[in-house]
C-alpha cells in the first residue's frame, strides 16, 4: 500500500473541522486501503472492484453522505461528497462510488415510495446493496423522457420490456433503478439483478472498467416495486443526473490534479543537459498553463457545489452542472494528455501510471455527455433562464 506521505493532495473550498476530518479520512483510506497496483490488478476483470473495500467505504460513512438522516445517512451535501469524489478519483479507486451512491442513490432518495426507499437506502448505506441506475437508451441525449422501455400491468404485477444502455456500475450491481413508460407517464422501478428475464451485457471501457446494457424481456416485478410514480420520476431522475454531473466533475478534478502533481514532480527530478527539465522555459510555461486550467476547474466546481448545497431546487442547477462537466472534461483531458508528453517516452508506456490517468479522464469526460454536449446544454438552459 501507499505510505501516508504519498497520499494525494486534496484541495477544496470546504472549511472547518468537519471538512478537515473528511479530508484526513480520505487521505488515510488512500494511504492504507488502495494503491495503483490494485487498480492494475482489477482493471479488465469482473466486477472490477472489491466488495471488502466497498464495505470499508460504508463504514467510513461515504455511501450515506447524500442520504437523509431519516434513511440512515449522514444528510450532508455536495461539498462533502466532492471531497470524497476528488480524493478517491486521485487514486483511481475502482469502486463505483459515484455511479451507485450518487447517481442511483440520489434517484432513490428523491423518489416517493417511502417504504421501498427506506429499505434500499438503508441497505446501500450499510454497504450490503449496490444499486445502479438504468435510464439511458440513446447516445448523446440527456432527455429522460426519450425512452422506449414500457411498464404494463400484468395480473397483480408489472411487466417490463425494453433495453437500457450505458449503465454505469452495472457490473456487480445487486439491482437496477429502471425508467419506463407507464400508463400515466414516466415511472421508476426497482429491478433486482437476478430477476427472471433480465440479461446483462458488459462493455469494456478505455480505463478497464465497464458499462452495461440491461435487457428486459417480459420481466415481471411486484407493483410495489414502483419506486417513483409519474408525479415524481422525471424530477428525481433529472436532479440525480445533475448532481452526478457535478460529482463527475469532482472526479475529473481529482484525476487532473494527481496527473499534474506527477508531472511537476517529474520536471523537478528529470535532468537533461545538466539541469532539471523544469528549469526550461517552455516546459515551465506549459506547467503554468496546466495549473491555470486546474484552478479554473476548481473555481467552477466550488461555485456548483455551493449552489447545490444552498439551493438544490434552483433552476440554475442544471446549467451549473453542465458548466462543471464541460470545464472539467476539457481540463481533465488536456492535463492528462500533456502529462504523457511531459514524461516523454516513459509516459507512453502502459507500465507508467500517467497513462492510467489519461484513460480515466477519457472515460469520465465521455460519461453522461462530453464537453461539447454540455456547452450546448448550458447555452440552451441559460438562454431559457434569461428569457
């Protein structure tokens, strides 16, 4: 394992003893509980993470940061979740923290079936349940209503038919929150992964993780597995997606930050022509440019988490989420690509860790829409807001 002294630097606008304790908790976890060797060992495998580490995250309280206290969580906010997301991402921790605890967990928390919501959230917070959200069917679209999956009454139950693509955290998930068109509109259903008629195909991503395609062929579930009625489903989905976009930005910030730190350290120690290469003006200017990119991303991220924590129902939240995702996606890709070039020939080898950070940035920047998509979304939302 990494020594405590090698734990990544974690930067956040959060202040106070609670934030510092959370910083220290993440740093200690990274130093003692995970390392790059584990990341390399698990990439390309199924499910690609370890349940024992997932339960450790549960014991630390991280899975319940965004879960209300009445459902067993900590009832904290995006500021605290961003600290954990940045820290774990800086170590490339493979557990599906954002996919399960943020995307799926927030969807469940915003739903209106209180009995089922309580059951699922308490199990997730305890680390005994890993949920995944299966909602997307079309590439390049964040329209939650653009689905063909149906939910039809069947005797005393509900029958689901359809297919969901790009399901993050599908490998190892115990169940799926599935969006479907019901009689009265879009609704969300809880679908245990071992239900008859459910098939899961996994697709390998650039960073060695997977996304899934969930197919439902006459899948029958109880009526009371509707976790969000048509009155609540769309708002629950959209709110969870926007929150996840911000946390994906936090993950990208952690990735780019560690890649930049690695590059600066290399520039201080790599000697050429009798001098550290960091003394060469061209490389020094490049490092400054990358530092500016990281700081701009940090500022945008800080603005977003402050808005989400102070006014989660604000109409500006969706626009701010896209702003974060666009900025952090661009900066993350630029910094990790430049890190490869700064490291020269060794940077291009698979054995060197810089490449792992580039691959993770590639995957995160594409998840839930790339920078171009979110620039368009931001422009559309701000025009509507201005009108």
